[in-house]
């Protein structure tokens, strides 16, 4: 677990808006491989999760961060790993 990675139990609903959390948090999700585009996505937790489920039918929760930059870094590394794996298979 990274230093700023947290769990959903570490956040609470914001009293002024139930769509937000306190502290503010950013999630990382995996979409099914059949979906087009980037397989891994990030966004504000839990709002982005609901948006991904509405758009793609499901989204597997992977991690939750206090910092947006950490969520972006995690998603970029996962998407790059997927791209590298696909390229390796293509090059065989």
C-alpha cells in the first residue's frame, strides 16, 4: 500500500453533499477488457465509480488515494503495463 493510499472505511460522506467524501478521495477502477479505450480509470470517489458503472455496466474498485496525482500515477502505470503486454504479444 502506498503512503497516501486509504480504504473506503477511512472516508465519510461529506455533511454538505452526500456525493463527496471527507477527506476528499480519488479512486482507481478497472473496466472489463471488452470495453474500448483505457481499461483503468480514476476519479473522485464515489462519484466517478457511479459514472463508470452507468456508462460501462461495471467497474472493479482497485485503490483509493488522498491525492489525485497518486491515483493518476497508478492508472497510468496500469494502462502502460497493459499496453506493454499487448505489444509483447503482438511482437511474438
